[in-house]
C-alpha cells in the first residue's frame, strides 16, 4: 500500500515537472476556485476591444527650439546670406616646420567642415520650415472647410423625425418681433431716468472738484511753503507756543455713544453740554445751508 502511494505521488510530481496537463474525469467547467461574489463566477464572453495607445514617457524636458527664420528679419535662406556668414579664407599662411603645417591643415579642414555644416543646416532647416508651414496651412484649410460644410449642411432626416414638435411660427427667423404698443412711453421713461442719473453724476463730480479746490488752500505745493511748514512743526519752541502734546489735546477726545445719545435726545436747555451740542448742530446746519445756496463746499 505504501509502495502504491509513493508511486502515485512520484508519478504526479513527474507529470507536473514535465508540464503535462492532467485530464479531468468530468467535462463541466471547474468554478471551485472562483468565489460566488467574484464577477468571473459566471462565464460571460467578452467583446474584443483595442488597447489604448499609451504615449511613451521620456525623462527630462526638451528646450524650446529657437526661431531662426523670423518674419520681418533678414532672410537666412538666401545664397547671399549664406555666402556672407560662411566666407572662404582669403589669405594663406606659410609654415616652416612640418608640425605647424599639419596643425594649420587640420584647422583649415575643421573650418571647412564648420562652413559646410552651417550651409547645409540653414538650407535643410528652411526646407523643413517650408514643409511644416504647408502642412499646417493645409490642415487649417481643411478644418475651416469642414467647419463651413457642417454649418451649412441640411438637417438629417433622422434628426428631423426625432426632434420635438415645434410650431413653425416660433422658429427663429420665421417672424418679426412681437408688437409692443407701449414701447415709445417706456423708452421715453428710460431715457429720462438715464439723463437724471447722468446729471446726478455730473453734479457729484462738480462738487468733488469744488471741494478739492477749497481744500487745496492748505496744500503744500511750493518749496517755500514746505520749508515754512517744516520750520513750524520742528521748532524748538513748539511745546511752549502750542501746549498740546497729541491730537487728543488739540481736537479733544471723541464722543462716546452716551454723549451722542445725550446730544440727540436731551431736551434740557439749561444743560451746558446740551446747549453746546445744540450750538454745534446749528452751526453744521447753517454751514450746510450756505453750501447749498452757494453751490460749493465751504
């Protein structure tokens, strides 16, 4: 029994080593190794599809090629330009030793090779540019012609039959604009409103210009006025002539919310603070009335 088991095991190992497939006793497909939750549990034939072309990736970044034949510049493809940039040697030098002569001959051959490379390079680059321009022009013309053809081609029959039902009178270009009996009155009203807005803007600009003119009296526009202002501010006797140390000493502290409420709601005339607030309010009102009468800032 042990001999039979060892022989069967060795036979299977030999078959697996020689890569020989073992035929199953049943002709049904084996799906034991595929779990039921797998999409491949049910054998569904797949339609053949082409593989997407993947663009090869090249490491690094190629530099932007320089534009040699620029429009409006010297034409580098002409024979005159090529002859000017690759002139032939005009003089020959005599050398005494063989080493100097060999070196001179090698330099002459190198110079001739450079001249030939420059001539061939300019010629071939110009030919390539001409071919590229022709190819781009042809592709552009083809795209434009195709675009025009698709724009002006008639509607296909399947599109006409599957389009939703639209009344012929509602299609674009079939009728003129709808009648509007109140158009004249509405246009006149809109015109008057526009003119009123423009007049208000012009008046606001005029008031701003007048305010700038009135405030320009204190502007420092000359060197003499600047020197005088500097001498006044940086005077050594400033604190003696002007005891104010800050803007709060000169203008006073800003009003608090309670003070503003007292100024607006207090009705007692015997209150000193209320009286001063009323006087300041009256001054501002009179100044505003004078500005409206004179038509400018005061």
